[in-house]
């Protein structure tokens, strides 16, 4: 059975005269890594936001492990239990060290401070940043901040990783390094991964590519 099912998903924003998503459907197996590609404005971020349960579709549904996302409880519960997110910009809190930033998602899970710290250090080691754990985000490079964002997304061992243009803000070699790391860590964790990108070299590293245009899928899924 597919782990993630997107079924006839449509989204129309208020005050928008076209639909951002026009009834798209696809499914993914557990642990599969899919790249969603397409020009700016085609609906990639809208799709990821709906899967993350940040926003609601106008029609259609999303099932995770056979259950509609709404059945997992409040949106924040679904997110904190099931989803890790890597953004284009790292969204690190500037007054907190990398270790504190990486540990932050564990607070919502009720993990104690010592255990949070231990796991943050372990995850920073996993992305080659053990030596940067106690640095503030603005004292490390853009690539290092994005690697820390990967560690933060994975610290809860989420079933789903959503990455929206995760390398968009980096030069191509740093971007590729971050991307490879994200894939390797996600594979180790068995996460199901969706990456929105317009970098085709990066998309080619996924198991499968889904192409979008104007709110529709244009490649076989
Ligand atoms: N909050 C919003 N309110 C109104 N329109 C939006 C909003 N977010 C996105 N859109 C519109 O929805 C369409 C898809 O946008 P988006 O999902 O951001 O595409 P992409 O991530 O592929 O660039 C675009 O036409 C965009 O202008
Ligand atoms: Mg986008």
C-alpha cells in the first residue's frame, strides 16, 4: 500500500482567479524520494504546504499511512509527529546556537533538556557539524546553516521530509552537498521525501521526478 496518497487535490486561494492546484493525484511508497519540478508559480509550495497541513485544500484529500492527515489530531500534532521540513532559507533562530536550534523540534515532543542536547549533538555529528554545535547561526557558512537545518528536520525521525527549494539559496556545489546529505540521512531514517526544486541536476538524484505546470502534473506519475 502507498504510504502517501494525494487524491484529486485542488487549491484556490481567496482573491485568486485561477486554481493554484487543479485536482492533482499521485502516490508514494514508504521511503521513496520524489522531486517535484516546474517553473515558479506552478504550485510546488502550495502542494508541500497542504501535505504539511499548514493549509487546507479546497477539495481532494491527502492520506498518510492510510489515514487522512486531519485524523492525526490538530495540525501541530501531525506536524510535530510526522513531518520534518527544510526551507529555502534556513530559518535558524539567530540568538540560539546550532545545537539549540537543532534540538528545538524535540521540545514539542516533551523530550527533556539533557536528552535534547544529546540528540542534537548526535544529529549535528551526522551532518559533519559536531565542531560547530555551539556556534551561533550567523557565525557559520550558508552551507553549514543549511546542513544544520537538515539535522533539525531529521531529529524527530519523521516519516515525511518536505523540502521546499532546500538549496535555492546556495551556490551549486554547496547546494549539491547539502542535498546529498539530506538524501543520505533521509534514506537512513527511511523517511518518505518530497523535494520541490527547479534545479534539474538535483532532481535527478531523487528516485522519481514529478513535473508540474500551472497547477497540474504533466509527467506520468
Ligand atoms: N497565499 C497565497 N495567496 C494567493 N495566491 C497564492 C498564495 N500562495 C501562492 N499563491 C499563488 O498560487 C500559485 C502557485 O504558487 P506556489 O505554490 O507558490 O508555486 P511555486 O512554489 O511552484 O513557485 C501562484 O499563482 C501563486 O501566485
Ligand atoms: Mg515555491
